[in-house]
C-alpha cells in the first residue's frame, strides 16, 4: 500500500499541482544558459488549455530574473505536463537556493484562470533529510504512529520516499510513503497505521529508510531504527506530545509537553513521568502531578531538560502517563518522544556498520566505519567497544585510530557473536575519546543496533557494481540484488531514468530473479544510454517487486546514483591573426584561435598553451602564450586569444605551432609572409654643396631586395637642415628591382659638414601600410676665402662709385667752359 502526500500548496483554487522540478541533467553550469524543468499535474475535473507559464526567480544575484514557457494543447485530469524554462545562470550565482514563483495563466473549460505556485530553485545547495518515529502501540490493537521528516539541507529534495520495515515479528505497517517535494528546512509529520499482534509484549522496532533526489547532483539515503513502547492500555485515553524538537547541547532546554485527554471519560489523579537516556536529565524531578483531566482537555507542562555538552544527534525520551479511570482502575500509557540535538561546533564523529542482521549462534565479521562530520580535526581518536547482554565481542575491544580530519573516515573490522537465546535488537556501544584543535578532551557514546532474529519479510538492497557510465554510448550496467531478510520470490526489477533528456534504458529495462534466500544475491545486467550533453551525477529509478514467504506482494522504489563521464576532444576550428597578413617585425600580434569540443564530455579548466614557437616569434609578455577556458561543453566552441611578437629578421614561411592542453595537443599553423625590403644603392649630391647653398640636386637609387612587390612607394628625407623637395612618390617597385629619384633642396647655413639623414620609405603591400627607415649622411664642403656672394657685393659697390666719380667730372667741365667763366679771364 502506498500513501501519497500532496506537493507544494498553490495559491487560489489549485487546478494544477507541482509534482517535480529539477535542472536538465541534474547539472548547472554557471555563466551559461541552462534548462529548468517543472512537472505539473492536473487535478481539475475538466479540460485545461492554452497554458502560459512565467517563472520568476527573486534576488537572482541582485536582480529578478523572468523566463517563460507555454503549452498550447489540452490537459486532462491526472495528466502530467513538463515545462522547460531557459535560465541564464550568472557566473557568480554562489547561493545555495533562490526563491521563485510560477505564474500560470490558462483556461479551465474555456474560462480564464490564474494560479501562482511558490517554489525554490537550487543552484549550489544539496538536500539532507532526517526522520524519526514517535507514538505508542498496544498488543492486538491498530494504532496511529507519527513519522516526522525534515530537510536539514540547503537544497530542494524531490521524489522523497520513506520505506518502513518492522523488525519485530507480528507487526504490520503501511509502506512506502511518498512525500514528493520538500523545500529546505521544511518539516512534515505524517501519520501512518501500525498493527501489533497479541504476542508482542516488548518494544516494537521499526526501520525507516528515506531516499530522495536533488534538483542538482545526486540524491541520498538515510536509515534509522527506532523502538516504540508497547503499553497495556486501550487506544483512547491520555496522550502526551512535545512542541519543540530541537535541543542544544551543554545547556538547560525548556520543552513544553502537552497532555490531552482523548478519551470519553474523566482521568483522575494523572501523573507524567520521564525516563531519559544517559547524558540527559530532568531538572527538579522527573515526575509531575497533573490532577484531574476532563474529556477533551489539554494542558501544557514546561519541563527543563539538561543536556551534556557531548550529546548530539537524535535522542529519545520515554514519557509515561498514569491515571485512574472512572471505575477506579489504574491506566498507563507510554510514548517514545524523539528529539534532535544540534551538532556542536568542532569535531563530531558518527559511526555506521556494514551489517545489521546477525545470525544467532554464528560468529560474523562486521565492519565499522567512523567518520568526522564536524568542522575541526579530531586528534588521537580512541574507540572502546562495549557489547550489550547476549552479544559477545570476539575480537579486539578497542582501537587507536589516530587523527580524523573533517570529512575523513576510517574503518575497523570486528567479530561479533549473538547467543542462540537472543532475540530482538542488541546494542554495541562505541565509547569515543579524542582531542579537538584546542587540546580539549571530548567524549562520545554511539550505540549501534543489530537485529539478531532474521525477519520473515525480505530485506533487499540494490547495488550498482559499476557506478561510472560513459555518455553517448550504450554501456552495460550490472546491478547486484542482495537479500538480508526472509526469502523473496518472483523478483522483478525495472530501471527507468527520471527524464528522457537524461538517458534511456536500451531494451526492456526489466530483469527477473526466481528467488533469493537470506544472505543470497544475484547480479543482473542492463544496457543504458546517457545523452551526450549530460555529465556529472545522474539518477536511475529502480522498481523492485517481489513476494514474501506468505505470498504477499511488495514494491520497493529506490534511486541509484551514477556518474556520467565522457572524453573531451579539443580541436582547432579556425585560426586568424590581427594584423593580416603577418610580416616580420610585427609586434603585439593577436593570434585568434577558435577551438571546439568534438568529444562527448565537458572539458573543464581548459588551459591552452602555445608551444613549438620558432626562435623569431616570442610572447608579447609573460603569460600571453597561455589562455584559460573554464568549461567547454560538448559541441560548443570558444575563442582563445594570444599575443605574439615577430622579430624583424624572421624568415618568411609556414610554422606549425602546437596547442597543448591536458586533453591532448593539436597543430596550429602560423604563416609569416615576406615583405618588401629596401636598400639605398646610390646617393649623390650635385657639385660640392656647402652650408647655405641653394638648389642642390640630390640623386638617389632605391632597390627592393625582396621578392615581394611594393605599391604606392613614397620616400621622404627627414632632417632639420634640408628644405625644399624632401618627399617624392615613386609609384610601384616590383621585387628585385630599382627606382631612382632626384630632389632639389636648400642647405641650412648652420648645417654641419656631415648631415645625418633618415630616408623613410612608405608603401602598401597586400592591403597593409608599411614603412622602413634607411639612415645615411650628406657630406658638405668647407667655405674658403671670399665667397661668390661677397664678390658680387664688392663688384656692385665699385660700379656705384665709378658712376659717382664720372658724374662729378662732367659737372666740373661744364663750369669751365661756361660764358661767365670766359669773362673772368685776363685780356
């Protein structure tokens, strides 16, 4: 029989319910687009159509993120719908989970409806479920017992299933329980029916196994065995319960206990007493007077519980109620109340055994594993083993385990013997002593329970023998089925993936086993295929049906965790350089490489290194020949950039570089083309130029020594001592050819006798503008005597003086021969 617990409560009239939610492939890659899948179920009696869904994730790394999906078809009652939402997960989404809402707009039998479903989206978190059982039973009577399940993790738990297995003969329970989805820190108390036979007169032991899946990564499993007290009272009367379930170690905790008269008559002179385990005490006395309680009345009793600082994990308190009924007969009711002591900071050790069932009268090897689940190292761990009555330890009674760091585990092997007269459960107590990081002595007592009477019901476990599966390949998966209980017959196994996007089982996915007795096992092989885009942890759902010795059919549903892995193959898809083409002398060249993953698995931490560089090609700076790609999923491409310098004397040609990563290496071509290379063959100045000369003619011959052609060649003489025609276009100069030019310049008067010249040659080649500078000198002559200009000035001055003297002479002669002059001569 299966009991279904409804999923997340929706707002308004719930025509649709949330059945499941998870990331595709159970994997999230930060900084990329991911697919989030939400499964809805219709509970509407009519037809739903035209569904529009909007998923809003609140405070998604500082902002609100919205994405949509739709379903244009019709949805009938009990049908399921898988909606896919494209979610861009930020690269810094480091929180465990985020609050979200799903807004649904649809038509119900043609009428528009709106519904909002709250949910959580897990990114970095993981669920962690724990459970306990409380309640009392009476021989020969059905009873309601309460199973409390809590998600202590920081991630959403999905497909939560609880299997209940009574280990006491004559006890029947309803199992399994389907709890669906449980959000972080969500707690549920689920009632279930239990029937105890008339021959049961001691404690009833029940084993509860909780299995769950996760939105991201693998799920988990938790198993606990608890005892319920058997009381000789009727099903109605006084009942005790507690409000608080969490206790703190090393302090006094005030817990409110509630006593209610559920019967139809008065309860007189009622008392409440407690029996606590070691490490816990009731302050002020363990018995309380309650007085008389009318039918239906409830009272609250505050009780101070003192806990040792060494206590942690689940603890149980036996509460006993005594009263007189209306006929004066004394009545008694006992209940086991479960509490959870929070783990104190520092080291915290837990223990588990690989065997739970012991065969009476036969020595059996048992493996015990100690693990440090605390936050600090436990040093010099000493474990002493103390068996209970009817249980003998045939090996060492103590072990020195050394140091256990956080998360570390060590195992020991022991030999246990249960007496032939033993039955029920036996306890092996581990007394642990160790030092924390502050050299403080810490002690723990961990009881391990063993069942000595084999149950009549089968106790089956499924174990995958090969937990790592190649993606994009049909792989054989071997499942080991082991029976630790009574005989199981007609076993049928069925494997399915939770989503077809994850993978599929090739073939029928079913196997058959005729029978398995206690201690026997069988191996069955299946062929599974995992999609190429899936990697990391994946889950398989296993359905196991079988018959017990009485012919009653049972159904167990469990999940198997597998690791999907593959082989990345990184290849070069395209290579380019900036600038293009590449010539000797280029610096800070961008080498752009487009790489692609042709494998079937993600390439993580892909660091690409350029090797086999020629001596004339070097990285522009330290590290510019390396590039890191955090993750490259299968079928996707990424761009890697490198910066290189090419020396001027590099030989043109093709160079085969190597692109090396931890996934292998591949060749990378690098082409360096030849560029035009000029040489000044001849440089002549007209005459013998001196400082200050004008109109000096410079003749030069330029040769292109390379094979490459140069277009639009321009030469330019750069010096502060020459003016005039210092720039000249020469046109095209083919390879291995000469070009001549004549320039007329003026020489500065302050020019030195050896004038340094920079002759810059600029040209175009294959669309690029290039230049080259050639250095030379211009030799000038030193000035001697009077120069030509001085002679000209002197000649001009002498000519002027001659003209002046000639004019003065003419004036004097005219005066000599004038009439006035003749009269003055003597007679």
